[in-house]
């Protein structure tokens, strides 16, 4: 069985029709979802690129794989998916990584991947000592071959690359390589990972005119501003600072004090989503045209979400579901009918699940659990929905450097921000948009303490050493 692992950077799950968005033109990924298992409530382990990518690759939480912040490399002993294959079978696969890596030594094949198709040139300051800081990506050299010049610069900037016509954009370049890989390796097992930068900042590109800002629907919670909307409850200080920052600074010359500025940026963001859909669609079509659909496990996800105006906030790094929530779509070989899986899930389960689905044993020491049997049963049921039930994690954990958050199966989110001793408690059953923090309501303190104890138990199991103060009723 082959593995085609597609993922984006900073994509909200509600950009796809299977998550309720029928406005954005994403026909290829929507068609994939119609034939796949769709996780309705999946979350990343950390809403920041490097830590989340480390979990996607290793099946470990960031505090265990070591890449706890952007540009921090994986621990030397951390093993990625190809390295977790049985040694006797590892050599049977052709294994390639295509796109943004962000886990150390960006341009160089490593961790079981035979080849990297590299696209990023901004990470050379973080190369290890044995690397040459003047090395540049495959995409850089391809642009030079197409006649683009650097002037007095030593690399092309992300901003310059984003403004290029579509025939020269990164997704097109990556899809060309991916399609070639699929065609050339027909007849032998392979594992191909394609990691596209878009729709990550900068939020502009060759599809800027695809959507009219005046008619684009704003994302959920746009009109709910923590600390300003009545009844929102206490608000952690870093969230208030973030809201004020975007008001003061704007983004890319857009005024984020005005709805017009947010609309323009949202329209451009959706254009980037449609751009990646076009070129991921080309990869999926190559799979079909070469007759390998029946032999290939296909995964689509993102490393984390994006606020994009929800609560009048921008970027990731927050514990709100718009930032931590991810699309997660898995099509089993031969699957033709889509099924939605209910219940919270974590990307920490992805590596063990993929190993199991590929027919390999799951090694000890991974933090997640395999959901393979649940997926097979859901796909075979013929029903449009299925519950994760006993297969789901007893708790879904999202972490940042100095905060931890738990999503419980019965629909609560509790988050503790350790340095400030601030915390949040949301009843997602009654308040799915997280508009009312209950941390100032004494009758909910017992619930918070119970979830806090569950967090401590998770820390004990996984070796997480961050000290978390107990919640106390927040008096404003």
C-alpha cells in the first residue's frame, strides 16, 4: 500500500464544504472528503508550525520530540514516520518529502526520507554547523532557471514569490514534482509527503482577485470581541494584547480597525485556499490516471488553524478552536463513500493510525493510539456518520510553551496559562463558539479542578514538566 500525505500550513478546517463552508471553491479536496473519513473535531498538539509538524511526523507531543518552538530542530533521537517502519520493510518503499519542513536543516533529506524537494530559503540562519548557509532550495534554483534574477539579494523573499504568476508559484512547482514522483514509481510501494506553505502568511498571492471582499462571508465569531462583547467573561491578558496589536499595526497595509480591511484579507486568504486546492487536485488526478487509487492511503490535513478575524484576532498561537482545530481527512484504499467521525480527536493519533493502516506494528513509546479499526469500521458501515466512541482519546491536549489546554469527550475546554495564573473554561455543548469564559463563576470551579487533575495525569503519563497552578475563581 502507498501513502500520499498532503498537508497545508495555517488552514482553518471551515474552509471546506465538509466542515460547512460552501462558499470557497475547493472542488478537489471537497471531492476527496466525499469519499473519505472526515474527522469533525480534530485538533493539533500545538497551534504553531514547528511543534505541530514535529507531532505530525513523530507521533509525540512537542515536549517529547523537542521542537517546542519555531526553528527548534527535532531531538536527534526523535523518529519520523519512515523511520518507524520495520527495518526489514523500510527499503521496499520509495520515500520523498516535498515542501516546507521547518524541523531543522530545511533543505536536506533526513529522518528516513530519501529525498527532499525543498521550497523555503528563510531558514538558513538555523542550519546546524555542518551545513552550508549559502545553500538554497530547489524552488530557488528553479526560479533562476526560469529567468528570474536576484539583483543584490542572495535569495527570493516569500513576499516576492507570493506575487509571481501562478505558473511560477510554489504549489505549481510542488505539484509538478509530486505528479512526476507518482508516475515514476508506479509498480512499487511509496510514501510521498507534500507540505504546501499556503495559505500561510503573507496573506496575498496570484489568486487575490478570485473573491470579492464585499461578498465574502466572514468567519465565525467575527463580531464577538473578548473583553468588549457583554457576557464574554474574564479574558487572559495576552488575548487582549493581541486584539489591540492588530488594531494598532494592521497587516500588510490593511486597516484592521475596519471591517473592510478584514474582508480584504479574508478574501485573499480564501484565494490561497483555492490555489492549493487546484494543485493538490492535480496530484490526486495523477494518482487516478496512473491507476494507483485502489492501492493508496490518502491523508489531507493542516499543521494548525488560523484565527482570520474570529474574535477580531489574526494568526495562530491561540487555544481557541479556530487556531487549534484542523481539517483531517483520510481516504482508505478503495473507499468510495464519505463518513463523518464525531468526537474530539488529536493529530497525535495520526502516526500510529497510519502505521496500522499500512499493515505495520505500532512501536511502543508513541503518545497517540491507532484509530485504524475505527476507520475501517466506519468506512465499511455505509452510514454517513460514526462515533469515535472507545477509540477516541480520553482527552485531547493542546499545548504552548507556558500553557496547556484539555478538550474533554463530554464537551468542555479548560486552559491554564501558567505564568499569569489565568485560565479559561468553556462549555462547548452550550457555547461552541467559545464566547463565554466561565472562570469567574464559582459554581464551575469543581469542573475546572477535575479537568486540571486530568491535565496533571496526562503530564505524568507523557513526561511533561510544566508546572501548572491550580485554578481559583477569577475575580474581575
